[in-house]
């Protein structure tokens, strides 16, 4: 019996599944970016990152925190690496890839679904966290019960040794008539009764010891069965975690694919959606009315940083997104409500304010007389040094955009950072156009034809008029070249 129990317990302990899942407890990491080290393990990917620490990468990519563009790319690469070892996830990704052409063709439909994908992913992330908490509690319970099993095993072994020792002694000293010999050795009846009672006490003690041993064995077996049941529940929970993880990652992959495809198409959609400002006759008339004031505007001695305290999102890219799509400006990303100011002295040539929402594929802007997807926007015609420039501001908060016809000085408010129109998060998209000599300021304002690209073209055509390539006015100025990073 002892040997069978020992073997069985050893097997139970040996089969114990360690608590290692793709969604282990998040450990504190420094910046949230992990670089590959020499001697990478099999989790390495073609981009040089080491994804063998699945707990770290999963915690980062499912934390619900806002990730940088670089971290998003790392998380997408991590997911791709996981498809090599997870057949279910691999099947999901292949299915999404098969729909890529359909997504590209119906990009606005899919873009409108991205918020739903993100909401589902956030819900799944919460469920995963709950499951991991349950698994942690289960792990502690199993640990406690196994300690109890070990303690009971020791008690059983001690009792077995005790009984075995008594049996050895009895086998060595007793004969068939031993009890009779002892009893017959009594000199008086009182001695006979006393000896008989003593022998009975010994027998009763052995019986109680055996009964106690049997109870401990029964309890041990019950505890072992309970541990096995708990492990089975834990195993099912871990399977649920992996399943939900795969669903989460596939949703995020589809959202990422939609975002990349939308970036590829955005400039062309903008070009098709709106080339000219609405009510241009009214704008020209307004400029004529304030012509004297326009002539009084002095040139700024230099450039004023347009979004104080925020920096250009280098991962969004200027001229091209990281995914390769055309991106004709720079994104100044930061908290919603951050100040947006005039880059120089001038006049608000045109503005559009009325978009109350935003998101991928949201075309608001064209419907209020502005650029497609630009949300709430403003166009500043400015005199800076000796040059005439137009500065385009997009995605601002509703109700904060300065009205067209407003004479404005460098550093004065243009609006507030928002996320209206085709925007996936708070930022101000800024484009800069060089239009020639500053002496043409008043005339240009009064004769502007409403072209929101200021003669520099839209979409991929807009890349044909970059000032940095030696093209004369009108041409596009890289925002970083005048504002810095």
C-alpha cells in the first residue's frame, strides 16, 4: 500500500502543469520596448526582435495602454511570430489576409468597424485578466493542497513503519499458543484477569492504529482527487486564455490592417472628396473687405512653434506613413485640448468648424466646406521672414477653431488639439505650403481660388511638388524643416 501511494503521489506531482501562459502577470518593464540581444532563441523574428518572452510581449500588447507606433509594429510582429506556433491563430490570420482585397475595396465600411473591433478587444482583454486572476488563485490552492498531501503522506509513512515494527516483533517472539502460555502463567485468578486485559489493550491499540491509518489513506486519496479536479479546471481556464488571446490578436490584426490600408488610401480619398473650399465667392468678398487690414500685417521674423509642448509623431511619418501610404503633413500628437497657435502673422483664409466626432474613415470636413476627413480645420495665410506661406491645421476640437477673416498674430490661438474627422487619436495634422514672395500677401488673399492644396496637388500627386526637391512656388514644405522634430 505504501509503495502504491508513494508512486501515485510522485506521478501526480510530476504531472503538475506549471503556471505559464501567454498572458502571465505583467512584470514591470522600463520603457515598454524590448530590444533583441545576441544569441536569440527560437522566438526571434525577421525584424531582429526576440519574442521568446511571450509573457512580456503579451502583457505589453494587451495592457490596454496607448502604444507608440513602434510598439504597435512590434506587437504586430509578435503576433506574426505567434502564428508559427499557434495553429488556431494562424488560421485566423490567413482568413483575414484572404479578405485584404475586400477590405481595400470597401475601406470606409471596414474603417467604421474598427471602433467595434477595439471595443471587443478591450472586453476580451478584461476577460483574459479575470481568467488569469482565477488561475493564480487556483495555483495557490493547488500548492496548499499538495503541501497538505505531502504532510499526510509523511504521517501515513510513520504509521506504516510503526505497525510494521510491531508486526516484526510479534512474528519474532510469538507462537501459536503464546497468548495461552502467558495466560496460563498466571498464579491467581486476579493475575489471569489482569494479563488478559493487558493483551486486549494491546490488540485494541493495534486496531485503532490500523483504523487511523486507513482514514489517513482515504483522506489522502480524496485530496489527490481534488487536486486533479482543480488542475483540470485550471487547464480549461488556460485553454480559454489562449483562445481569447487568439481572438484578441486577430481582432487587433484586422484593425491594424484596416488602418494601414486606410492610410494608403487617405490622400486619394481626400483628393476625391474635396478639392476646393465651399462658398469661395464669400471668402473673396470677405478678404476684399479687410484688404486695408491685410496691408497692415507685418511679416513675422521667424517661425512660431504651432503646438506648444507637443512634438512631431515621427512614427506617423511625413510624406509617407510607416505603412507606405501617402501622408502629406506632420502629426503633432498629444493630449486633447492642447493649444494650437499661429505659426506666423497673417489671416485665417478659411476655416471649417462643425465636426463633433472622429475615427478611422470618418470623412467629416468635406461636409462643412473643408478638406475630406480633416475634421475641424483652419488655413492660415502668413507672412514669415520674406516669404508667403499657407499653414493647414486639421482635426481640432469643435467650437475652438478661429473664424475665417480673422487677422491673427504669431502665437495667438488657432484652436485646440482634437480627434475629429479621419483620426485615430488626439493630434493636429499640419501642412506647410510656400507660395512665393510675402509682398503678394493681400493680393493672394483676395484672389485665392479655394484650392485647399494651394496648387500643390493631392494624394500621390502632392509628392511631385516638394520644395526640398528644388520645386519653386507653390510647393510643400516639410514641417520638420521649419518647426523641428
